[in-house]
């Protein structure tokens, strides 16, 4: 726990200037336990249904309709409906978490995506996306329509991003591991909404993460301002006229927050600030009206700064770039392997076979009308369906998480209190109640978990090893 005596004098002086008479209340909040939240995956269920499944009367996060606080009991969230295994207490050790029904997210961090105004059909870019909270939230607002491009510059952090995208069952997505300068050369005025949750000094996370405080002592706010402005400059190139750019940090520093934005706005006269209503305890910035800070002594969440910008103009000003989109269209029809086609027939949906792309025996289902450029490093282009092997098709975990219960003819349906659920998630062989031969989808209370290869009643586990219950 951070003590006031540990805080650098320059930081305390800056906070006193920022908060005035509220400084002592802020310091007191550092000694309180951080709030933790979960956010419903709207691609899979409603918030009310999630509360029913978890058997908890959660308190809602006021500024995000699908977000909830959870109260801990002896440090863990219990799920009374699941009694057979006392180990199922942590919110991250729960079958519904493995089914991608919710994302564990700090409540204030839910704000940027919630104010972006994302709607189905939008093209959305999350430019500094790892580990994926804002991207999965954006995808839930898209409801499978439009496109999400989710990027992180760090090769190590993008791995967590990929997992969270796939667990959530998202298919209309491109995952990139790129410098924003490279993205902006391809996606010129392409996106309707862009989220820049910029690298920052992390002053708002001091009580939550002691490692952030240690890093802060090594490099303070001035280290990040150039990075932030550079990222904003590239984001501006990729936003359509009339589009929305949300800039956020988890710091209080006026140098990084208002300072970086003022620097950006002075060089981009085509951008204006759109007011975020200062409600729910949000504090409007005096230096840059319309932008807000979230303080832990004023609401149930950690420290954040959020600004919403609008790019002048309308989409009619955009020059058509259909010639670039042609890169994604096949020059001539490609014959798809029969094994793949037969497997896809097991899933009750209208597949657009023109969107299936095969690279080195791996089959992908590309997002509709997405611009994909060979110059960029893509981690995922759409939904990874699986691998084509000799005389068979091997479906992958990402596909399983994307399938809805009623799309599979005969799923192996288990309830959350069935001991086979945890055995399955641990990678063990399980027994089915009925006989079947072939690949089968395993579901918990109507939500997909993964595949098994069943022979009579014996089910060989196909759950992805890297995600197993440990």
C-alpha cells in the first residue's frame, strides 16, 4: 500500500494544485481497497442473465450499463450456485469466465469505450489495446457488425490481447502488432471511432499496483508526453471526417492529459472537443472544459482522464479507396478443401465462402469488407477456424468460442454444477451421457467452452492447452 510519505514532493504539490481542499480526501482514498468490476459480454448474453447465472445481486457501475462491481467475501467472489468444488470462488476461476461471458475490468477503465458512441456497423480502431478490455467492450457494442481493428505495439502484450479477443468469441476483428505510424499509411481516414488509451505515468493506479508506482519513480509524466502526441497525430490520419476520437489515460498529470491534448489541438484545427457530461462523480477539467477526470475519492473506481474529440467534416468528403479493398478479393475462385466444407455444415449459419482464406493450411474467416494490407503485421485476420490436415479438418478453440449453442446440432450440454465441466477445463477426458462419434461442442448452461472428439461415450479433450484451468 502506498503511503503519503512515499509520494514524491513534486507529485504531491501537483495534486494539491489540482485538488485544492479535496487533497486530503484523495490521500485518504489511497488507503482504501481498490474496486474491481466485471463487464458483461453483450455478444453472448444480457447483464440480467449474467446476474442470474452468477446468482449475485451485483451493484451496477453507474456509467456503464453492462458493468458491475463485485463485493469480495474473504478476498474472493463466491458463486453460491456452484457447490461441488470449493475452489470455485475467484471470479477468474469460474466456468462462466472460461465461457467468455464477462471480462474482469477496473470500473473506471470501462469509461473510454462507453463514451465513444460505438454502434453496429462502425469501423473501430483501438490503437493501444492490450490486454483487451476496451476492445472487447467495443466489439460488444458492434454486435458482430462492422469492423474492429485492435492493435498493440508490444509483441508480448499482444498475446494477452489475442486471448481475450478469442475467449470473447469476436470474429469481425483484425489484430495487429504495429507501430501506429505504419497503420496510418494503410488506414487513411478509414475509421468511424478511434480509442487511444495512451501509455502514461499511471498516477491513477498507485493504490492498485505498486509496480506502477515504482516505474513512476524512474520516469515521470514528461517521459510520456511526446509518445502521447505522436500517437494522437497518427490516429488523426486514420479517422474519417465526422468521426470520433477518444483519448484516455490513467494519470492525473496535467502535462500528459490537458497538455498533450492542447499540443495536439494546436496542430489539428479540424478537431474539436465534444463535452463529456460531468456526472457520476466525474470532474470536469478547468484547464480543458469538456474533458473529465475520475478520482477515487469521488467515485468507486481508480484514477482516469477521458476526452472525446470530433473531427470536422462528413464522410462524403472521403475519396473512394475501393482499389485498395480489391487486395482482399480473390483474383479467381479458390476451391476449398472438402473436409473444411463438411465441418462448417455442422454449424447452422450462412457462411460466405468467399471470405474464407487459407494460409499454410490454416483457415480463417475474414471480416466482411475489411482492408487487409500485406505490409502490416497481423496476429489475426478474422476468426481462426482451424487447421486442414490429411483427410480431416481440426477445428480450433477460437471457432468454438464463436459458436452459439443453437448453431450446433447436438452439443454436449453440461450444467455449471456438473463436475465434468472443471475436468474438461483442466484438459481431462470426460464421459458423455449418450453415444456419439466425432467432433462435438461442449457447452456450460448453453454457452460454448470448446470441442471434444467423442468415441461412443468417451470424450477426448480438445480444449486449448494454454487456457486450461490450473
